C-alpha cells in the first residue's frame, strides 16, 4: 500500500473487525500516516472491541460506521478483512471511487470473494500469491 496508495491518503475504511483488523489499523497508521479509521463489521461486538483497543492510540480517529457503504464513502484506502466463505460480495462497484486503494485481505481462498467482479475487471490488480 505504501507504493500503491495516494501519497496524501489519511483515511481508511476497515471492513471486518476481527483479530487481524487491529494489526491492519496499526500498520496503516505507522507506515502510511492513516489517522482516521472507519470501522464496520456485521458483528457489532467485534467493532466495539476493536474501537476500544484503538483508544490506546489517540492519534487515530475512530469512526463507527453503520454500513459498509457508509464506511467506504470518501475513504482513501479500503481494507476488507472478512471471514465470510459464502461467496459474499462485501464491496460493490458503485461504492468504489476513483483513486481509492483497495486491500482485499479476506479474499484468500475459494469462496471468499469480497469484491464485486466489476471492481476487479476495471482495477489494476496486484496479488501477493497468484494461485490464490
């Protein structure tokens, strides 16, 4: 993300707020200077726990979003870290704005799609491990 996101990126939507999400939030804060993180998870308890943990970092403004679309709107970076294995589409094409940097971290095995097909078709896609 350091080489792919816009240099002035300061806000991130973090979709999926389980155990990996805290590490994502802290890494983006430390490495890219992200200072606003918008949280959403279908499990409100996961979001509450992550928000509580991030209170230890006062330089990070945490916003609790009521939906994926609300979290994503206007974000510089969008990171999905979901565990859904039911071919669920987390981000739809109309949510994505020009210049957004997307990290589909949770789409790591067959059945975990996260991104609408149209997003992938129009994006420059860079993968860590192509067979996945």
